[in-house]
C-alpha cells in the first residue's frame, strides 16, 4: 500500500509541475525578457560612458607626455640608485675578502705553530726513547 501511495504522490507532483510550467509560459508571453530589460536600462548609461571616454581620450594625450617625463625621471633615479648599490656591494665584498684573507692567514699560522709543536713533541719523545734504549745497552 505504501508503494502505491508513493507512486500516486510522485505522479500528482509531476502533473502539477507540468501544469504550473505551462501556465507560467502562457501568462508570461507578453512580458519583456530579463535581457531586454537590462539592455533598455543600460542605453542611457552607454551614451554617458561614450562622452566620458571622449573626454578621457583628450586628457590622455596630455597625460602621455607627463607620463613620458615621469618615466625618464624614474629611469634616471633608478640608474643612480643602482650605481650606489653597486658601490656598496663592492665595498662589502672587499671588506669580506679582507676578513677572509686575515682569517686564512691566522689559521695557517695556528696550523704551523701546532705542527712545530707536534714535531718538537715527537722529537723529544723519540730522543727520550733513544736515550732509554742507549742506557739499557750500556748497562749490559
């Protein structure tokens, strides 16, 4: 029974929807479409926009000259800033290079000192062993 009621409900809904759509289409035929209404409302705006574009075009020619001058100043300033930047980078690199050379020299000096100390210790150790061995031989 529940299946029959569900089928009847779905059929009634489909018939009602079809009748509603048909009635809407029949009654709506005399009205203008949404697109037509939008076009009608935009016509006055189009005329005003055309006038404003003409004014802007006339003003743009003067603005183009001003923009050209401003761009020339901008390029000149950019070149100046770039030159200053290059000078600063050169100074920083030279300073870093000097610090690296000083650090390398100090490291080489420390390595040489350590090597001399090792050689001295090895020589003392070797001399000490040789002296012990010589004393042993003399005792025999």
